[in-house]
C-alpha cells in the first residue's frame, strides 16, 4: 500500500464530525474514553469481570485483541453505545486506547503505555444482519452488520498506520497518521521546520519530503469480496457484492466459500485515483471491525429452530413411514420415478462425515448421476433439489468451465494483485451442486472436479497462490447418452461416454428411459394435462406431502443434529453381502473365461454405507440398522448395478446361454487370428467381415466388449479404430 501514501484522498470520517468547539469536543472525547475504561474494568457477569479477564488472557498469549459484544455495552451505558454506532471512526480508537490503558494499569505500567503494543477491539452483535442491497447513503460512516459468502480473498499486505517523512534539505523529521481501511495520507508540499528561518539558511524547495520506511509503523491488511448468499438474491436479480477491508487479527481468518457475518464501518473511497477532480463520486466499502464465521460444513446452513418445530420434527420421525413421506414430497409434479426420488432424498440428507485418528477424512455426501433420454424430467429434479437444499447451486455443463466449477485466480485491474475466487463447488460447500448437461462438458473440465467429488477439497497453485479450499458438497448431475437417446440395440458401455474415474465417484447411477407403453403413456398424459389445468397430480395424496419450506428445515435439522453410525448387525450384514458379491464375480469370471460382471469395489461399499446412514438420519436415528442396509443395497442394485449390467435386450450381461457363450468364444478366436498384436483395424470393417462369416452382430459386439474389458484391445482415433494390445 506504499503507493497509497501520496494519494490525495478525502476521508469520510472528517466530513461527518460534529462541529463543536475544540474545547467541548476534547472534553467529550476524554469523558468517553474514561467511560470505556470503566466498562472494561467493571463490567461483570455473575461476579466475573469478563472483559478484564479476556484482555489479560489474550495479551498473555501475545494476541493483543479484545472481543466486545455490543449488547453488553448497550446495557452498561446506552449513550456510549449510541455514540459508537453513530460515529465509530471517532470513538473506536478511543475504545482501543482505553483498553491499552486498562492493561497498563493492571500490569502496573502506567508510565510505559507507549511501550505496550496497540490493542485491537473487535465488535460482534447478535442483531439481525442487514442485506447488502439494503445499504444506503444514510449508513455511510456508521456501524452496520451484514452477512454473505466470501467469494474472493487477496493476499495479506502491509499497511502503514504512521509514516515518518524527512525533508531532503534540512533533515527535519515529521510523523503523519494514515487513514484506516483504503484511506491514504497526503504529503505536505512545504517543509514547516521552525528552526530553518534565518536569512542565511537555505530555503527548502517544494515537495521536499521523502518517506522513511524504517521509522514507520505497520499492520497487516487484507481485502475480501463478500457476496450475497444465493438464498437472499431475489429471482431474476444479480447477486450484489462489496469489498471488505480487514486488518490485524482479522487477517487470514476466512477463505473463499466461507459464510461470514461482518460488523464494520460503511465507508467510501475513490476507486479511480487518476480522476482527482470527481471527489463526489465514490465507491462504498466496509472497514471490518468484527468478523464471525457462520459455522462449518453442513452446519453453516443451520437455522435456529423453535421448540414447536423440533416437536414437529420428532413427531414426523416417529412415523414409521417417514422415508416414503419424504420421497413422495420430492418433485411432486413429476410422475413415477419412485426410486430416483428415494435416491434424491438420500442425497439431500447425506451420510455422516468421519475424521479418522490419522487425520484422514471420509466424505459423507452422496453423489447421484441421472443418465437417460430427453423429456424424462432430469432437469426438473435438479431444479427442485436446488430449491429444497439448505445450500443449493445450479449450473449447466455447457456453460461451465473448470475454473467456474472449482476456483480461479483473478487479477484486480486497480491494484494489479491476484485474488482467489471460489467457483460453484466452493460456494455450495455444505450443500448440493446441481450440474445439468453433464455430458456437454469438455473432458478437461470434467477431470477438474475429480478431487472435489472424492476428497472434497480443491487445490490451487497459481500466480503465487498455493492453498486448499473446501468443497464438502453433494453432486447431482444429469446427462444424455452418447447418441442423444438410449439405444436398445447397443450395450450400456457404448452409450455412457464417461471415464471410469468419474463414474466411480457417483454412488448411484440411474439410467432413465422413455419406455413406450400404452398404459403408462395414458397415465402420464392424464397427469400432465391435469397439471396444466391447475389440478393435482394423478393418484396424489396431498396429506402425505410435506411442504418445501418444512422439508428444507427438516433437512437442515437432520444434517445439523444427527450423525448416525452402522450398528454391529448392519455392519455384519453388509460385510456378508460384499463378500458374497465378490465371490459371485470371481465365479462368473472363471465360468466365462475372463468376462467378469461389474463388481462392487471398496468405493461402492462405502457408497452403500453412506446411503444406509442417510436413511437412518431421516428418522432421527443414531444407528443405521439392518433394515436400512437392505434398502441401501436395493437402491444400489436398481441403479448402478442395473445400469452396468444391462445389455441390448435388457437382461444382465452374464445371463447368456451356454450356446451364446460358445459363439462369443468362437468370435474371439476369429478376431485373434485376424488381428495381429500391435496392429490396427477398423471396428466397422471387422464387424462386417465377421457377419459375412455367419456370426450375429450382437455376438460380435459382445465379444469385442469382453476383449476391451480384458484390455486385449483398445480404441484409437476417436473410437473408430481398434488396436490389438495382447
């Protein structure tokens, strides 16, 4: 900030001072400082002098700060509280001087006050924060409290509070105070050395002063950019943001993505220093005097619950049908898709986040992928989840980049320094990020969210900024198959154009198909027409539904209060299921001579654990029982396993007859004889040649698929050519 010392700034505080005579003003200031000293010394709660004790404890740890609640000051002296709120730029320095004097008095060092470091007084309040868009010109120079989400944070800088200047001619040294926040200091143009007045003395020229950095005093300073939270932005409006200046002990307390409540002085500064004539046009900012983090993780979205609401939640949890009630309340205007609604209910509640003794964290958030035909309400599910989740961010894959989803480093045009800005997955920390058109994302952008989906962190190493941001959120993604629609004549592996690395990070994968069925089409048409006429949906029980507001509060309550764990019985059952499926996979691999089914890996085992915990969380239970594990296994089977095992005729891949398996083996032998190791062949030409020999297209594609799984062959040149590997 050295460049700001010689800027001709106009201070907001000097314009708002009460125009009293100097004597009365100084007397009032001394009186107020004495009252601040009295408040720190004498305010007590149940015979405990809380601020005196806090001051001593902080200074003993070399943390020269004091945290004051405005409600305590208001109860002690309402007039002092009013003065501090109306003229904080004038009275907050008096408060800090009073704290310094009190500490010196307790330490019996009244004569050494100047040797004690400055003490920072931070102010907090439990009053409702003001919205950023409601800040007006009448709030300038006053104490205000706002809440929002940090979207950018600069590197910590050094800001001078007092600068020493020296005349180049006569070596006269003078000290200047620097405005706080974004304010600067104006260097005098003439030397005012009283001893340099003789006729013989050489007159000092204009602008003789130079800054002496070694004799100046400094504090740490950082600039934050705070934006309105998504739930506070009116529909169709752009979210507002404001710059916040923090200093001393408040520096490096928050990172992008954190939700904060800021108590500060609403001030103004001249953003464009080159236009010195336009002093009336100024940019508002907030000089923070108090900073409070709104919790961590999922608790950030928590709200206060009344006893009546908690009783309603307990009554709902005691209902044995709470799981079905919640799933029926998901997307009430969407017909069918019961299992998808149940999976989304599990995603909203989430499992339990765990921290292991070695410091490793296990995620509790559930990721779901909806893959299928157009016009199957995938985007409607995403929009509903964004509305009902305590923290929800919606984005489209087509218009999203890797930096927009994770984080980016931005250069500020004014100062030239680099800022760290959080993306969608950072802003959704503790909630759900909904990504539509997931298949339209560029592969390099899709790879960028691998770390965010499993480790739930985002690592940044750009422009000299190396840090790790939290992205503890669930991902609900919707995508279309490779050919736009799901083709019944092609296998699932051909139609899911995603790498295994990204697919394995989804706990549940649903293939949503638009099946042509007369009876179902009749019911669906009647359902949609009733909705358009303003009526209720078909076969919908209004009493069984929960309102969106109630469901949102219940989700926040469950995520905040309950962290279930597997019971011994449930763990034993899940272990037996895992071993059984792995054994079935090995048997199928031997029988099929290397054509394995899709197994349950350790990552999928953890997915079933998370789903079981979310089911227990819905009923406010601290233990996930065997019944919860059964339902979690069922959901996993009808989603991920069914998607992975489905073949062109809709049957599982390993359900081939022995005759069909013999045909597959014969085709494999033909391919090995026809294609040498290391050579390339066109897939379409190979299929046509084998069909001329009398083999069916389905058997040929099945054999190629098995060889690709065994890595005997691999695709090259955009999946047009095949290469024999071994």
